[in-house]
């Protein structure tokens, strides 16, 4: 009698059941499916720049996201095993214990993630198939009109060709397994305390008061598109600073894969068909293409995105003045607009896109500090940290990436243009003002 095919879905930055290619493939190809997620202890340790790799805001959002994933998988009769250990220690054990035939996962290409995968493969039988997908993209690698080695260094060239020649794939639908697939397990999702944090209350001033998880992401989509129709004015409001609805706020859920870029894209298409199509509806697609572009930049350039010279290998005389770094982190620089944004980040794990460009420009172009230190701080603090977008944007602003103009922001002028009545600065600098 032939043994039943057993599949393991290893969740990484794809914490959803809808439009999840790995999950769909596993369900289609196996009689028995189990799933797992690892809270990798290395992600909560200090980096060489002195910051934790993941700080409390991202950690809380991740716990919420994995909790939602577990509940949504349960509705599909699939158990989620959760471990607080290195994947290369837990996955080979699960594969052996459950006689797994195939492991399904989302492909990652940055060096740390590739090393983890290679270590896992070295510890399991050669008979186990590893099946990866690129489900984090809007435009899949095999669909774009470029080889990875010839990805343009200018975004507009990439965008124009992709828009002209690449179709966005349809979403993957997921079907539940039979009840026989369901088994209980003793694993538990770690608490904030387990990960080394104290729990905390969300600051009432935050522009991102939302929780992690796929259900929350879909609710936000419903609110921003259909309930408020804010999508229709996105291009006009996206440089705002205060409140929840000046921008879509999808980035934290996109970063850990609680929602896919394709799900957002096809919802925009529906909105354009049923409500209206304008510059604003297009502009959200434009931003999703930027997100793809930074992924391709990192795929093309590998570890260069983490090097001081960036992908251009430019030579600047970068400084590492601890006093300047601390003033920037704590919002005690000479620029009130920078300070307000940095205090917002410190208190909430969030900062607007306009704020990020300004504080990064000030760090790299005004203080002339090693941009990688700023990028590492963002990596720790931002609730929506995404390795490709974070390092891509920092290189861009610092003059070692994809901005051939190498510009420098006039912070005072930016504050006048985007916070003319100082409402944002007053909101976050209260303690300094009184």
C-alpha cells in the first residue's frame, strides 16, 4: 500500500492563507499537510551596530500576525506548529518525525535567509523535495522582461517595461483539508516576555494603531477602499503626517506577508471598475511597483545593499559620531522636524514616508553619518521593516543607490511645505516645548 504524501508548509514572510502559493500547492499535492513558523532567536539579538535586530513594535505585530495565521489555518483543518528556535534545528526534526515528503516555502535571497535554508537542507534526507515560490512579488521574476542581472538602475525604466509587458497573475485560492488532516499540538506562540520584551500600550497619537494579522489587513483594505473611498485621494494625501487615513498603511502587513501585493492590486482594479479610476488609484499601484523594484535591486546586487558604498560602490567620508547618532535617535538634533519624526518612531514604531526621507537625508547628508547605522536603527524600530525597501531607500537617500541625482533635502523647507502650521511638530515635541 502506497504511503500518503505529506507536505510541510514553512511560513516565513508570507503569514496568510489567501493568495499563498506555497500553501495552495501543499494542499493540492498532499494528502496530509502541516504548517510551521519559527520565531528565530537571532532576530531578537543585538546587531553589530548596537541595536536589536527586531524591537518591541515589530515583535508585537509579529505575534499578532502568527496568532491570526494559526486561527485561519485551523479553519482549513491545518495545524500550525510554532517554535522559538532556529529553523535549522526544528525543521529537520519535524520532517523526520512526520515523514514529510515535501517542504513548501517562499523563496528569500538575502544571505542570512539563504544560509538558514542551506543548513536545513544539509540536515534532511535527499529524498525530501524543497519547493519554493516567489509569492511576495506583484510582477514575478519569470514574468518580467529582464534577466535579474540586467535589472535597470533607474526605476522608471523598470516600471515602464513591466507595465507594458508584464501581466499581474491572478490570486491563489485555498481549499480546506478534510477534518482527518487536523491534529492538535502542544506548541505555543511566544509571548512578548519570552522574546525579551515587556508588553506596552499603544501611544494614542500614533498614525498606525492597528494590529497584526491577515484579518486586520483585509479589514484595512475594506476601510481604505470601500468604506471611506480614501483610495480616490491617495496621491493628494499620501505625504500627510497625522492620522490613520492620509496613506494606505498597508506596508506592515505587506512586510510580513499578512496580505499580498497581488490581493491589493486586484482590489484596486475592482475599485477602478466600480467606483472610479484616477491618478490616485494608479499611484498605489505605482508604489507597489517601487516595492517590487527594491526587491529586484537586492536580488541583482546581493550583499552590496549592506555595504558602505552601496550598489554604486561610492566612496564618501562617512562619520560615526556617537553624540550625533544619539541626538538623531532621541530627537534632540537642531532640526525640530527631524526631532518630531524621530520621537514618533521611538514611541510608536511608525513614521510617514515623508518623515523617513527627511530624517534619512539629515542623517546621511547633513550629519554625514554612516548610512548603515541609520538603516540598522530603522530595521530594529519600524513596524513595517522590509529588508529590501529599507536598505534600498536608505541607499537611495544616501547617494549610494538608485538615485542618480544624489539629492539632499532642505529640511526647513520640507517642514514648511508639509507641516506649515507645525501641528505635527507640536504633537510630538510637547515635552520639549513646555
